[in-house]
């Protein structure tokens, strides 16, 4: 018998039982037609119930039939105890809903990797030092000239990418009175290619777009902003907008799903780093640095090399700090460079809300445990109310009546795991078999 037929027989129910009964009776009648005594023919076949159960085992999938019977029994119990069912569903819905909501928030901010190629290879450069207040502080801001020195020194080991902090600014597409707010990020021209991203429309930045300070007023829109603001209008390429007294030309639209590197902030416009007013300033730490480490490169030696270059840059810059106390200057120079995993991006929101989100996760887990405890209490109360019914059912199982009439051990094992409905059906079949034998 094919697998599909066995699966279908699981849901045929009484029809399958009638087919087995008709087949069994046809064999009895065939033996009687051959001249055998009816009682002798029935005895020759052996235990009728055992044969029926073995025939059912051949024609269907046993574990699937038990699962179906348990599901039916469970559904009947739910309908029978509507108040208990409603209370259990409400408790579980509150617990599961709270956990799902918290997980979505934690996943979006802390866990979900950026939609780029190889996010596990991304690391954020940060510096750790004793601050002015005497406490150990971590800072991830960098000056662009320091970034250029570090990038040139480790180009064979990692690709460094400059990305500014995302900020909200005014821009206008028409007259100065028609301004609107948008989030922007200044990024290295090779960011998109390093991330393995392709444009949805137009083109992305090239090397020539990020060479001369203030000389490349180009912009790439995010796919989300293009959809919201322009309704996916393909004519957006070539349009201009004014921002910070500069006129920018839109050259492309980024890929769908990529909204920048800061979880919690949807970047609308990407601008080349050389368009930032602090691109050549040594005293303006306006950008983050991401490192795409090449496979097989050890992190500790790489961090030590970058740290040495950063210290040399800061020592040269510190020559102008004539009014800084000696102790504070030493703390400033004794910085430790860190390479922190940045597969999920880098955002101030991550640092600000990591602990609150952890506390939220614990709270919603407790809510779910309380909901499960409530359901367990409801089930215990329901079981106590049905104690007599359950006891009578167990007494029936212990009588070994099924074994006395020839039921197989495999069937008995499933009956012990089965539902009360299965037990009732077995009793009815036993009575029918005994009645048929008595008539024969």
C-alpha cells in the first residue's frame, strides 16, 4: 500500500473500519461456502479484534493516527471546557505576545545582522582610556586624517570604512520655503562595493566621488526613502536638492533593505565623506570607522598595529595641547584600541538600551512563566474535577481485557498513550466481536 493511501486512511475513520469489517466477513463467508463450519471458520482466523487492529496498522501510519486521535480529543476537551480554554488561551496569548514583541525589538537593535555580504567580518574601531573624570571610557569617534593613515597601513589585512554619525538635517527640493527633514550619513565611496551592495537605480559612489574636499556634491538615496518620498519614480536620477548651502545631485538609489549602519535609525541620504566640513580637520572626530577584516587575519596584531598608528597621530596632535594638565594628557595618550564585533551595525542606541532591553527580556520571560503557571493551575483544577473519571479509566486499563481477547502489544502501547476516545472505541469493538462470536 502506498504512503499516500496510508496517510489518507488515517482520516477515513469509520469508513476504514467498515472496509476492514467487510473484508473480514468476506473471508468468513468464503470459508463457509467451502463447507466449513461457521464457528470453526471464525476460530481458525483467531482473535477477531487482533486481526482488525493488525489490519489497521498495515493500512495506516500508527503514530499519525494516534496524533490525529489526540488532536480530536484535545479539541473536544477545549470545546467542553470553554471558560477554562478561554482563560488558558488569554494567558498564553499575553505571555507569547509580550515575548514576541520584546524579541522583535531586541533582534532589530542588537541581534539582526546588517543586510550586507559577510557581516561577521565587520568590526568597529573604538578607543578605551581614562576620561577627565577619572573613569574608564570608550569612544568610537575618529578624525578623518587619522582614518586615512590607518587605512593605508592595514590595507593588506582589512578594509577600513569611514561612516559618519547619522544626523537629521534640513534639505529642500524646490524653494527654500519647502524644506523637509531627512537622515543623512557621510560614507566612504567604497562602502557600497565593500558591503557587496548593488544599486536599485542609477549608480553608487565611485573612487572619483571621494577625492577632493567639497568637490563631489553627489547623493545616493536609500531605497526606503526613495519609496516614501518619490513613490519609486525612476525620474529621480539627476534631480537636485540643497543641503547645508550645497547643491547635491542624486546619482542613484541604494539596494532594498539597506538603510545604513545604525540600527534604530533609517538613513535617507548617503553623501561622500569628502563633502563633510571636517574632512581635513585633525581635531574633529566626526565619524566612526568600520573594519572589514580579511579571512585569516588575527585581530590582536591588527588592533596593536592600528593602535600604534592612532597613538602616533594623537601624540603629534597633542603638541598643541599646551594648557592640558600632564596627568590628563597621559591618560589621553594611553588609549587602547578595540576591535568590537559590528555584524549588527553600530549605534548609540545599542549602548544606551542594551541593559534596559536585557531587563525587558527577563521581565517578559517571567510573564511567560507566570502565564504557563496559570495554565498549569487551570489544568490541575480541571484534572481534580475529573479525578473519578480518570480513575475509572485507569481501572479499565489495568484489567488487561484487551490482552485477554488477543490485542497486540504494539497496539496496547499506543492505547496507553492514546486518548480516552480511543479507549471507548476499543471497548465498543470488543463488545461487537463477542456478540458476533456468540451468534456464530
